[in-house]
C-alpha cells in the first residue's frame, strides 16, 4: 500500500510543474504544514484564489467562519458553518497543527522557498509568527481545546493562502 502511495505522490510531483496551478502550488508550499499534495488538493478544491476579493470570502467559502444566531441586540456565535469543500477545510485544519511549534526556518522549508518571490517568503514568515502566537494565545492563555484552536488557526491560514497565491509579481 505504501509503495503505491509513494508512486502516486511521485507522479503528482512530476506533473505539478506542467499544471496551470504550478505557481500557486509552489507558493503554497512556502507555508509551514503545506506540502505538494496539500497544495494540489487546495488548488483543485478552490481553483482560482483571486476570484475572492478578500480573504474573508475564502474563509466563508470553506466554511471556516463561525455560525451566528442574532435577535435584536443579542448576537451569539456558534460552531463553524462547514459549508463548502470538506476536503479543503480538512487540509487546512491538518496544516494548522504545524503551528503549535515555534516559528523556525528548517532545511525542508528552506528548500521549498528556493526561487520564490521575496513577498511570498515574507508572507510565509509572517504566517508562522502570527499563527503560532494565535495558537499560544487561544490554547495556553484562554484554555481552548486543541481541536478548536486548530480550526481557528486554519481559518487564519486560509487568509495567508489567499495572500500568498494572489501576489502580483508582474508589477
């Protein structure tokens, strides 16, 4: 089973440079927790990230925003809406777990950064710092369950995915 999976992963990695999403996949791989398969999955599920005018629209599309119950002056937020792509949401939540650890530039991430624009690298580093801070603030200081924290971090990670894939390098 593992041999077949590895062969499929190699085949996908070989096809990526010739795909219409090659640039977006390479940029998404700059983010911690997102490797080739996750990046391909996100591109396949979301398509063109730039069709969303603002990252909040992407977060909403993925169902990572809290539901709301309002009546008059009362406003209560509930669980996430879970609308949109379950697969993309799961990929982001799985990637969010990597932000428990402090920010650092490891050799694997450095290799994935090669050849990427400086703006993408800056977004990647900012994502590591902010998402780790968010994880610490919600889990350590506010006592939220780790699963709830992972979903909250995934929501913000979706915003960083939008930012890194919509960089305009032509200007």
